[in-house]
C-alpha cells in the first residue's frame, strides 16, 4: 500500500489538532467544576454551547445551508448524544473531583470497541479484552466506595459511554467537506436542549460574575467551538481508533490541572487507577493496529 505525502501531511495535521483539543478539554474539568458551583449546570451548558455555535456560524454562515437534509438530521442526533454526555459529566463533577472525572471520562476509549462489537458486529481481539479487564481494575481503584460507586462516578461513566457513541457516529457520518456544518449542528442541538431544560433545574440565568463569564467564554470558544470542529475535521481524516488514542491525553491534562492548580490530592490509589486506565487505552490501540479484526475500522 502506497501512502502519499499529502495523506501523511493531513494525518499529521489532524493528530496535532487533536492534541490541542485534548489540552483544552483536559483543562476545563477544574474550570467547569468551579463555575457550576456558582451557576446552574444546564444554564451554564446552554450558554456555553450557544456562544460556541454562534461563533462558528459567524465564521462560516453558510456551512449549515450546504448540508443535505440527511446530514442535518444526523448532526442533531450526534448533538443530542453529545449533549447527554456533557450533562451527565457536568452533574457528575458536582459529586467527584476534576481529576477523577477526567480519568473516568477517558473510559470512553474502552467503551468504544465494546459498542462497536455489540452494535456493529466487529470482532474484539485479545488485547481489547485485556484492556477491558485492566480498565475495570483501574475504575475500581479510583472510584469504588466500599462495594459500590458514588453518584459522581456513575454519572461520569454514563458520560463516557455517551462520548463513545458520539465518536462512532462521527466516524460513520463525518466527511471532510461537511465537518464544519456538522459541528455547528451538534453544538446548536446541545445548546437548544440545555436551554430548554434549564428552567427545570436552577433556572435559565446568565453567568453571575466576571470569573464565571471568563469560564463560559474559555469553554465556549476554545473547548467547544474550536475543539468540536477540530475533532469532527480530524475524524474525517483519521479513524476513530487513532483519534481515541490521541485523546487519551485528556485525562492526563485533567489530572495535572486538578492537582497542580486545584490542590486535589494525588493518592496512590488514584495514581494506580489512572495508570490502569491509560494502559487500557493503549492496549485498545495496540489491538486495533495489530489485528485486521480491529474493533474500530481503520479504513473509511
């Protein structure tokens, strides 16, 4: 198989974009945790995603118009899955630390092959099954309280499952030409859903202080508008398995931020559990690269 220089250049650019995206996502765990202590979760998410969508529309106002009706409907579906992930993640942050939330969110990489197997009929290799076992051990070390999980951990695992679903949907539906418009539809769907539900939980309010506005704007522009266009564009070039392994840096950035800036404790159990989860992510990628029966298809 001949790999052209232009193809390698595009793949390298996509990988760099995803690293920057994961940096933004990783640093937002602590920011969001602090901001939602002062502002209702659904209002925060609604304002954040509304600003992000408006920024992207202002840059390329005709991107959505160029989408086919089918792609618009698909964008709404992916957006609703994405929104569910953010709602469960942000509520989960009310009950657990940003470091734990970051590492448990990273479980999406383990859920991705399982969902591809269950719903897509793709075979799982030995490395993937080993990864599931290692990730489960890491989850137990980080999260178990006695014989069960706390509410924050349960919500964050639900978030990871939804993010895995979003990852696979994008792999199936995203193309390079419609990446921008599809990202706008996704963010708009999240904004509309959260703003519609906000009166049911805490009310539909604006950020109450300058620091919360700063958090909203950082999350909206950097960690949402740029990040989701970047992810959607990168997935039109790279398969989901490679995107996912690059995105394992997100929990690493989250852990570093939580400990260095947030003053969260870095216990032996957290370190060991985090190491297990990151190792599981690497095992998943190892399985996808070494086997023709990889859990997530390498070719679009």
